[in-house]
C-alpha cells in the first residue's frame, strides 16, 4: 500500500499534533489576536479600515450599511465569520473603549451597560476623520503589500499610521500562550513624547514620563500608582489601581449622596449599579437609601443616596473595596515586533513607531519623486514642442497616423517616446500662449519639488523634520485634554466596621466546651438567663452584654487564640446552643476555652499575663496578638506548649503599668508572691520564663492577681478541706522562688492544693465537681486562718466527686 501511495507518510501522532499546533499558534499570534507595534492594529481591524477606504466609505461621505462593509471585508480580505468582523467594527466605533474611535456608527453600537449592538443590517458606518491619518498616503507605496487569501487582490501588511495608534487606542487580546493588555493614552502626550524622542533618541524613561504621565482612559477616572506605571513602561508589565471619580453632596434633611461621574475603564455600568444595590438590599452596609443610574446624553451619573447622619466617606470606602468602583489594572504590553510577539515598554514602542514613520516618509518621497520626474520630463517635452509649434504641426499633418506621428516627432526633433505620446495627445485648445506660461510655472514647481524630495531622501535630519511637522499637524487637529487623573500613590482603603454593621447591644456567650453565640437582648430577656442552651456539664466562660462593634479574644487551654468581632459571631436565640468554634477553626477534641475578653477597639496598650502548668510565665503585649488576614479560618498561637498533656493555667489582662501582685500556689502548698513587673513582655510564640522553684515531685496548682489587701485566699484540698486566709500571709518576694507552706504537712494522706483563688468580701463561692455537683460554701462559718491550718472538711470527694473549679458570685445587698 505504501509503495503504491508515496504521498502517505508514517508519522507519529505526537509529531503531527506538535507540528500542527505550532502552525496554528503562529497563525493566531501573528494574524489574529495581537496588534502590530507599528500601527497598533490587529489584522481584522486593519482589513476593516482598508476595505472601507477602498470603498470610499470615508468621513466626508455619507454613512453606509454596516452589513455592506462587513461583507466586503469578509469577501475580499478576511475569510472568517461575519460576527467576528462586525464585533471588531463595533469596538472601533465605541468611544468608551477607544480613546480616538476609528469608525463612526449610526444606530445602536452597544453601551457601557454591556448592551449588545444592533444587528449589522440596522446600523450604518463610515471611517472617522482621524482614520484618514491611519491610511494617509497608502496609495503611494508607503507600506508592503501581500496577496489576499485567494490571490485576487493585494492588502497592506501594515498601515502608514500617521500617529502612534498602539498607545493612543491601546489593545486587548488573548492568543495561544500570549495575552496583551495595553491601555489607551492621550494623543497629544504621545505625539509630544514621539517628537521629544526624535530630537533626543537617547532620552530616558523618566524624561518621557514627564510628558506621558500615564494612561488616559476614554472613561476618565483616577489612576493611582506611579511606580506601577513606571514599571509597566520599563518592562511591559505593571499594576495600578483605577478608581471612579466621585463627589459627596449634601442634600436636604441632613442627608447626603455620593455622585459618581466617571467609572473605571471597561467596567460594566449596569453590573456596577446592580452590585451596589445588592449591598443596599442585603444590608451589608447600613446607611444606603437608594442607588440610581441617572446617566443621560449629558454624561454618566450614578447616585448613591444615603440615609440621615451616616458616614458618607466610610460608605464610599466600602464601595471602593467591595465593588468595581475601584479596580486593579494590569499592564501586559505585548505586540508583534519584527514578526514575533514581544513584551514591550514605552521606549521600544516609540522607537519602533519612529522607525516605521521613517520608512513610510522615505517611500512616499521616493514615490513622489519618481512621479515628479516623469511629469517634468513630459512638461519639458511640451514646452519644447510649443517653441517649435509650426514644425510639430507640419510633421504631425504629414504623418499617416498617430503611431507614425510619434515616430516622426522622435526622429525629427529627438523627443522621447513619452514626450511624443504627450504631444500627439495634446488638445488643440492648449496650443495657446497662456498654456505655455502655465507649463513653465509647472516646470519650476516640479523642479522645486524634486529638489525638496531629494533633500528628504538624502538628508536624514530633513526626513525627521517632515515626520515631526506631520505629527504636529495631527496633534493640533485632533488632540484634546487628558481625562484620567494620575495620582502618585495608591490610597490604602480602610473600611470602618461601623459602616458595615449597625451598632447594637447584644448578649454574648462563650462556653467552656467551645460554643459561641450572640443573642438579641430581647431574646435574652424573654428567657431565663440559666436557660442558655448549654449542656449540663458545660458552663459559660463569658456571659455579658456587649456591642456588635466590640472585639472578643478567646483563649484556649492549648495556647490557641480565636478572634472575632461580635457581629461576626452567629446570631442565635438565647435558648439555642450556638455554633462550635471547631466548625470555623481547627481545634483538638480535648481542647477547651480558658478565658475570653471583650474590648471596645483594637488600640489597647495593655498586656496579657499567661502561665502554663509547665512552670512558665510571660506577658504578651495586646498589639502582638492582633488578628491576621486568616483569622476567620485559623486560630493564632498566643503561647508555646512543649508537651502534649501540658495546658495553659490561666490568662489575665492588665494595664502595661500594672502594680498587681502575682500569687502562685503549688500542689504541695508552697506559695509565693511577686510584682507582675518581674514578668518580661515577650512574643506570643515564646515559652516565657521560670515561674517558681519546684521540688521534683511538685507541680503548679494555680495562680491569681490581686492588689486589694482586703481580699482573701480561698483554698481547697484534694481531700475536700476548705480554708480561707489573708493575702498578707504570703510574703512578697521575687519571681522563681519556692515560697512558704500554706498547709500543715501530714505524715499520712497529706493535703494537696486542688483549687485556689482570691475572693472579695462581697462574693459568695461554691465548688463544682466532675459529676456536675455544686457545693455552696458558707463563708461566715469559715474564719480566716493562718498558714499552718489545714482548714475544715466541707465535702467528700468519694461521694461528691472531684472538685474541678470555683464559682464566685457577687452577693446582692
């Protein structure tokens, strides 16, 4: 089979696929998606402009049906679907996407709201006036041409482009492995920069950026980030932020409104209005009364009407951050240069454009020179003929025909073939004295023109002066004022929480087992406070009235810190259990909540005092435990724990200049006291310093802070013996001491400290055991004793359970 069919080749599928995809990629990169660096046009755009030019569909003539223009492009130059050609034609006419539209269109050509254009059978189009500058002198051999897809007609490879269209109108496109995003610029600035580069080819980017300050979008707006602009102009890639132009206006009734008159480039206005109205409906921001689109033929106008006495700037910042009222714009300046895609900066774009213009003007001058020389030759022949007119007429009358007349003229008077042709074709009315004068005048003009053209061709500086002059003409004719305002620095958007959340007093509950909830005061007051939805063995760590704008820090016994703003906690009925913290952050099954603190703001200057049963203590500054970016999904570490069974004993919050004393007890009843100032302030990840001096078989039982000399120490042993003693019984020494004994040591079954706390005179105290039994203590029946007393028995651990915690309550007077 193979021998009989030599055209069949045995090639692997991988090789075939690789080869074909490479060809396809080359095709769509060079001939579809990316603009040429010289004229800034993609092939379909170039073909549209050239086809309309050939048809005479120019700005100085009437509009023609778009369908006719699309059909001509598709039939002659662009063998693709009519929809893709029409879409490209429509984009070239949209003044909110192009800084200088190249096509004028009658009818619906889409809108900033994302509305599609009318079908091409309904709209009419023609080239805009500035398009003539893109196509000027194209008939003078200024650019290379190539055969179209069926070799019936030639089309230009590039347009003469008498202004730097790539920068002026920008480009956007995606191809295989490449994408481009070039923003529009101001025509006057770009031309001034081009002229500056012609005058000084070694000009620096900083000098150019004094002229081209940055992109100039047709939709205006405010562009922030000069460093991003410079990086983009240097490397072809850069990031800036583009925000809407807004004003805050006061209206009647102590109300205000945000008026938006310019929005970021290529932002869908209808979607933007819809998003802002959704924020109002869903009450993500308190204070928006109404969102209206008041845009008309006079210009864009979006009004966000606000309620009475609200923070207009705060709401505006929220809208900047959460809608397309502000967007990031990423430069990715890729263009076809020297037949390959390249990432280009401002200097390279302008250099390539100037190089293109040199070629265009040179080729045009050569074309005009050739034409002028040919005409001069004819004029010289006609002048010579008119000077011997009688002889010429006699020779022509004596000839047999036109061909014989030409030959006789050449033979008798040494005219050239072209001159002889012109003479025999001369009309009789031109054989006047006036015509001789006109010919002599034309002869002089042609000689001057040839001299001028020769100078352009031979002298590079003269050629560059021509380019500059023509650029200035374009600038003076078409340039307008800058629309986009450039701001050097990117403004950091800080959204005040009070804008997003209504300030409301609620009831907060955080339980030992990790359940959290907030309830309305109405729900709390309608239920019994004890009917809080918790399991019997669970209990509140914090249960108090707070505000939705407050902040809560929740500390676990394994060194994890969970932060929430109150409004972020699930809103539940008081009778419901609430949500468990492990549903939001990763906590161990045996991890429990140790302490919780509520703060009005995150500007506190105090410290947290933290101690572990591994005999370490430390202070951590409030500012060191502020929430990070991922606080909603993961807990942060406030204390480092070495062993798996180690726990944080307690956490206190105190002022940075606190004079509190730390009272610490060991299980073997050793106690000591020292100023809290002896505990160093370290980071959350540090272990801390040694707490007390422990014997080998001893360990910590508990600690507390106090400065009130009237407070008592409440102490319970593992055998169920309770005693109270004065704070003064514990001598004040320094940190890391062993301290003094607070129980009398027994030879058999000695007492060991199980629970310890401080208690004021107006507090009652009870004990909770591991079988959830509560044992109230009659404080009146327990007088303060000395350090050598073992107290009196108030419970039996065998029947009542092992004591796990004290519960203190302020007695009502």
